């Protein structure tokens, strides 16, 4: 027996390598700079290396993001998926060890004389035993299974970080849209109030015979045109508040406001970092690579299935008609080595290998697609920042000019140099210009959010029960949460 066990262990030690391909990261050519992004090559430091509260300096927004990280349903689901993947990795790891079981049995019966001659008495039989089975990982099948399970666990962790990043971006985007709607509603209310005064003035003059019906109708139409948009703004505000509450994981209700859209600071510069840093920073790229590692390991598992499985089994126990004689008289034991290998499976193993290899190719293509898409997305939002900022500057200039036009036309009317049609016309031009300026300002802030997301910012946010914690890239990565009991 000792010779058998020693031989099996020696065989297991001598086979240190696992069959199947070892993982190698696919070659990816990262561009030196982002396309059409002005400026010298960026240092490795990036906007994504800053916590979000240093980018969006609105205490209310920071509070909303804290609440979302603590109460969002997608975050909770992502954390639960991590727990599941960790448990599955534990299942795979258990195959390294012997599986030890215990058993016991009591029976009472009588044998037929045709089966056991001269033994027809009725009697009891008691047995207890401890047995074990252990597969020797000669070909690395179990090692490849563990490699795949670990990669799947890490992929779930990267998916969780991706959910956190998307949540921070979505909360900020929704908040800026809400503040933009608030300002548009305020502009509409101010414009309606101005048009209401004009209409009341013309209506009084019409009753007194000092104004024409044409002037009164014009003023009434201008009033109604702007007033019709107020209910729509109110509807959109209600819907946006409800969307934001859902992100926070709470019931519909009013949402606390902070800085107005015009008060939101816009960072003057965007340190984008080197393009190659996206490969390390973006959770979706890390997740895609871990999925590729898992698929590569499963190819090794499919390869190992072509080889026989070598296992050790053993049993130690006792069998006796009387419980009192189980020990020492009824002792029994056995130990054996077994070999089980495929001989003919009708092409099943080959097809399973082809499936694993095809899934590896899909994971490889998906990884390459994710990397390429990351470069495209980052370039798009970085380029958009310059163009949206230029558009906002022109729209601000337009609104200022129309505001001056309203002032001058009102002055001309008050001095008798012009009729009120000039004032109404200038006011009608000012309102859409102000609304367009607000929309452009919202778009610029949202583009900063998209830049932050595209650069992989927030990958190291770790929420807990009290408040989320942001770890700088230089800090040690926080360990995963402890497994549940």
C-alpha cells in the first residue's frame, strides 16, 4: 500500500505543467495620441486619476452620488454576482483536495439456502466507514478549472467596478439635465411674465382705443407660445426626478438641488493621460481580458479531457452482526488507484474542444473590440469638448447680443423712436437663444462626465455601508470583501 501511494504522489509531483495553451495577452497597438485632440503628448496622469468630487464641485451632487453608491439596485446586484463568482471559485478550488465522506448502515435479513447454503438464519448487519476519493491532477485539468474560476471571479469584480463607474456618470448626467431643465423653466417663466405685462398693456390700450387689435393679437400669441412650453418643462422635470430617484434606490419624490447650471464650474483643462493607460484603467477592458483568460483555461480543460483521470480511493471501517464487535474484530479497509480514460465517445470530446476553442476566439475578438471601442469613445468625447465649448461661446455671445437688442429696442420705444413690435421681436429672439445656451452648457458638463467615464475614472471607488471610499492609483488596491459565513 505504501508503495502504491508513494508512486501516485511521485507521479503527481513530476507532472508540474498543465496541458492546453498558457495565456498570452493578445497584441494590441495603442495609438500614441488621441486623434484630433490638440496639445502635446499627455503625461501618464489623467483626469480619471482624480476622485469625482474634485471634478464636480457641487456638494449636492456629491451627496446624491453617495446615496446612489449605497442604495442603487444595480450596484447591489453586481456585488451579489461577485459573491457568486467567489463561491464558484471556492468550488473549483475544493477539487485539489481529497473528498472524505463517512457512512453507516444497519440491515436485517435472511438469505435463501439456494444463495448461501446452510445459512438461512435471520440476522442483523451493522457497518460504519470513512471513505475518500482523490483525483491526481496529472494533466492539469483541475488547475485549468481553477484558473478559469479565478478569472471569472476577477471579471465579475471588474464588472462591479464598471457598474460603479456607470452609476457615477449616470447620476451626474441626470443631475445636470435636471438643473438644465430647472433653468429653462425659470427662463420660460421670466419670459412669460414679460409677455404677460406686454399683453396686459396692449389689451388695456385696445379697450381704450389707443392700440390696434393686431398689436394685441401679436402680444397674446407671443405669450401663449412661450407659456405652452412651461407644462412640458414641468413634465420633463418630474420624469427626470423620478429617474434620478431610481438611480438612488428610493421612491419617487422631490430631489434636492445644488448649484445652478450656470454656476457649475467647468475645468479649463482635461489631462487625458496616455492612450495606452486605458488598457489598465477601464473596467470593461479588464473584464474582457479576464473573460479571455477564463476561456483560454477552459480550452486546457477540454484538452485534459482527452487524457485518463487517475484517482486514489480508500475506505476504513467495520462490518459486524453485532455493534459490540464492530471494533476491533470487524475492522475492514481498502485502498486502490484507478484510471478512467475515454475510448470511444462518438466525437463528443472533440466537439467539446471545438466549442471551447470557438468560445476562446469569441472572447479574443470581444477583447480586441472592447479595446478599439475604448480608444474610439475616448477620442470622440475629448474632441467633442473643444467643439461644444466653441459652440457655447457663440451661443453665449448670441444671447448677450439679443439681450442688448431688447434693452435698446425698449429704450427706443420709451423715447418714441419705435413701436412695441421691435421690443416683442427682440424678446422672441432672446428666449430661444437663452434656451439654446442652457442646453449647450448642459451638453458641455455632460461631455465632461463622458470624458471621466471614457477614461476609466472611478474604477477604484469602493462603497461600504457608511460612505464610498476613493483610492488613488498610488494607493494599495483595496482587498475584496470577506466571504459571507
